[in-house]
C-alpha cells in the first residue's frame, strides 16, 4: 500500500507527539507521587501508558503499510509543577493540540483519498473526544468541590478511581 510522503511525515510527527505526551504524563505522575497526590500519580502513570499505546498504534500502522516508522526522540518534559489544577489544565491543552493534529491528518487523508489512513484515524478521532471530556470534567471538580486541602484530597481520590488502563486490544492496536 502506498501513502503520500506528506502523510507519512504527518504520521511520524504524530508518533513523536504521542511519545512526548507519554513523557509529559510520566513527569506529572512522578511530581504527583512526590507531592502526596497518590491518586493523581496513579492516574497519570496510567495516562503515560495510554499515550505509549497510542504511539505504538502509529508505529504499527506505518510499518504495516510498508511506510516504515521513525522512532522519535523525546523532549525533556517539565519536572516541576504549580498545582494539581495546573497540571490538569496543561493536560487539557496538550490534548487539544493532539486533537488538532489528528483532525489535520483526517483532512489530509480525505484530500488524498487515502481511505486506509482515514479508517485508521477514526479510532483517534473518537479517543480525543473522550480525552478532552475527561480533563474538562476533572477541571470542573475544582469549581464544584473547591480548592482547599480537603477538596483537593477528594479530587485526588476521584483520580485514583480513574486510574485503570483500557484493555490493550481496544481499538485497532
Ligand atoms: Fe494520545 Fe491523549 O492523545
């Protein structure tokens, strides 16, 4: 199967974006772990793993269609953060960047009549809806529950309850 060089570059760039997202979430998990946010740490370790699975989906897709994946280097993520709320805000912003990149690829696939890549990307379009909703809902908790120590402890518990990895074979991994 043949995809355009432009599409190949976009898919490889996305591999790098997912790797960076994984590393960023790992840094957040580590910060949470050392700051006493046990639930948030568990949540972000899972998020890091999820992003790694996203990265792998792109690598496998590129290799499956004979385009050959480029394994990306990753940027050093920030290691110090202001607060749990700021981490969740940064996460939402990062997810919005990812959504935009996925949508650009979908548009490119449409333009190039690249049906295989279009079908492959569908899972990510849906996933991004879920990812953005997840962080938006978590951020609303600060308005609903509060920002004092007890409220943050409550939010940490909510995050702990969300720290489960979806099955590895979900979607088109
Ligand atoms: Fe792989 Fe959360 O975007």
